[in-house]
């Protein structure tokens, strides 16, 4: 009988763990759930997030900071299904993971600063709710119900698992070392779903040849602007020079614009950097009114190596006095300091991307339950859906909210 069949959750990442926990029901009304994970331990993106600290949640949510090619209104409905205070309460009271606010970043981390604790507490909660967890299992395909038969989950090696409902939480293509391989995209396409073109997002940018490699390791808080035909996207956050190009939250948050311009084959997305809190007018005033040499002024606001590189870009000798600067030299130097064109030639791709852009169109799931509009009994959650947010806990928030919605939605089967 269908009531005897389990709900099968495919993928034991952030979204899959939440889906399994909520699909299992309450202590009074337990439901059979089997969680299928291709790696030997699951939750690997949780483990590597935040440098091993796990930025569990942001301190506030702005739906406008999410990126989707689907309806923004549908995205907002999905996000509102589990308000941020309730998510925090779940982690602290049910999962047993107290969270603390990092004031300088506005991010919520576990008090222990341990991503492993977050992963292990969620695994433990799933087990306490009776979820059967199977590791080292590769799901090859899904067969929807027909002729009175239930869902069938086909595994590599030939095993077939009948299921009352299926929750796909297979992740995307980012950080393949954590087990992401795009299986869910292939399965949903075969089932007739629209999958918007996928691309690496929140990924470092590269420059070849790496002209700024001598600056590797220099980190700044900058304002990074990406002018576009309709609006200018802006990020004010950390910036890091690498041996191959640039990283840091400001770069990662806007990197999808570079990636998509490259994939489209059009002009490369321009980026402009303001290296300090001083804008063009402020720098112009300092260079007109100050005393001493140009390099001495820049060194008061910037690391030596960066100051020297920007002077070289502007074609200005650092030993020059302010009064010796010609108007055109001052203009070039102000531009290098406040509106520096950031050259880039590529990106680090999925290998270092924190999330996957694109995915299953949000119009093809019920925003309340995330049940497929094409196949009753199929639920989609997490990175497989067409949405991602910026650095700072937004993508975990999406995983937690969508996993919970899919898990709760599945209990009717």
C-alpha cells in the first residue's frame, strides 16, 4: 500500500537534511523517510562553508538581493514561507546549535564556530526523527507513477526503491568536490521540467596574464560597481587580490555578471573599484590642497604595494608634489583611486563557485510546497531551483526554507 512506502529524499546537503527532518513528521505522527546520499558522509558544503565556521543565516533578509531568471514574486513567496526568526529558533532549540551575531558582518555563526557541529546536529536530528540515511548511494533516475505503480528511484547497480513521494535536493554544479554533479538537472529535464541555463555564481574572477599577481594577499573593503544598461549593481564588502585575479565577498557577489557576459559572447561586464571610503571629489580635493608627495598621501590610505600599482596604472610618479601634478595627471590618478576599471579575462568556474545560477524554473513548482506542477508527488528544493543569493548566509537560508517547505509538502503522500 502507498501508506507503507517511504518518502525518498535525494541528497543529504543543507536542503536535503531539512527536507528529511520535516518530511519525517512530528513524534506523534512519524512517517517513513529514506535519505539517499552519494558521498560517504553528506553535508559537505556545510562543512566547507565560512572557512569551516558555517555562516548559518544572515541577520536580515532582502529578497531583492537574490538573483533569478524566474518570477521575483514567486521567489519572495518561497522565502516568506519560513521567516528568519523562526529559522533561528529551529537551529537553536530543535537542532541544538546556538547562534551568535558577528556585528561587523551581520552574519549568524554557530557559537562553537564549527561547521561540523551544524552538519552533525542536523544529521542527529534527522536520525532521532527516524530518517533512514544511506550513504555512498548514486541515484541514476526517477520514474513517475503509472499504471497504479508508485514513484521508483533507480540506483546505480540496479536497485529500485518504490516511494510514495520523492524530494530532489541534489544541489547544482558548484564545488564538485563536495559531491555536486548536476544529476538533478538531468533528471528534471528528462521529466519535462524547464531548466534555465546554469552558470557558476559567487566565483572568483581571473586575469590572464595576471598583472596584479604581486598584490596577492592584499585585502580591502571596497565599493565595487558593475554598470549595466538598466542599473548599476553595487557591492560594498571585502576584496582580495589572488595570484590569478580577485576574490572576496564584493567580487563574488557580482561575479555572475561577468560570467554571464562571457557566456553570452558580448562585451565583457565592466567593473569599477573605489578603493577607500573617499570618492572622486574627496580625492580631488586632497590632491589639490595637500602638501608633500603623492606617494606619501596614498600610503596613508592604502597598502604600499597597492598604492604603487595604482600610481603605475595612472602613469604618475609617486615622488611628485601635489603642486607639480598637471590637471590630466590628477584626473587619471583620481580615476585610479575612486573609479578604477578592474580588468578581468575569466573566472574560476564551478570549481570554486559557491553556488549555481539558473536551474528549474520557479513557475514549475508550487511556491507553498515546492511540489512539481508537472509531476504530483515530486518536490524540488535547494540549489536545483533557479535562485541564489549573495555571500552572507543567504544561500543557506534558501536551502533551509526550501528544504522545510518540500518536506512539509510531502507529508500528504
